[in-house]
C-alpha cells in the first residue's frame, strides 16, 4: 500500500517556485533538489516535486504539458486543522505572488479557500468538522455540497 504521495508539477521558473513554496511555509528537501527540480516538503507524507518544464517534459515524451494558466487538469487539496490555518495559508500564498482562485466557501461543516501558484496550478485548502465525517453523519458530503 502507498504511504506517501509525490505530486510532480512543471514550472517555468524553478527559483520563483522555490521562493513561493517556502514563503507559504513548506520546506525544501535539498537531497532531491538541483537545477532541474525541487522537492517541496508539505509534510512527512506529502511532497511536491517542482520540475523545470524541459525536465518535466522528459517524463511525458508523447504528450504536451498543459498550460495551467489556461486549463486545469487537477486541483491539489490540502486539509488544515482549523479555519484559521486555511486562511493563513491562502493569505501567505497571495502575499508570496499567488492569486485567489475563487471566493471562500463556508458550508458550516467545511470551510475552503483556494489559490493559484505562480505557474497557475490550483491548490485548495480546507477544514472539515470531524463530526461531519463521523459514521453517524447523516448526509454524504456530496449531498451537502450540492
């Protein structure tokens, strides 16, 4: 069974990306970082491998890299322990050169905000009331969000 996730994302400017991600509180694992890639440590189980576009392309020789500024293939969602942590991370991202992807949503049992990193990748940060995901919760999340 998988125990960690490594999300690979292309960047047009590796130094800008490293500055952005460290500005919002993540760290860089220097052991897996060079002039082509940076290993961004989100936590002990989640990593983002930020790869220069040319290097990223070498992993997908028969496909083009999607332009995240004009299309989206994935939304990277990270949980937070509190609503305040959600706000803090998104505000840091905006201050570091990201931009708000959409207005905050407060569903009562779940609070979410999202931002685009400088390359246009969308990151969603959310808090969910633990009682809402308990077995005795009556509604499914998709029902509650619709």
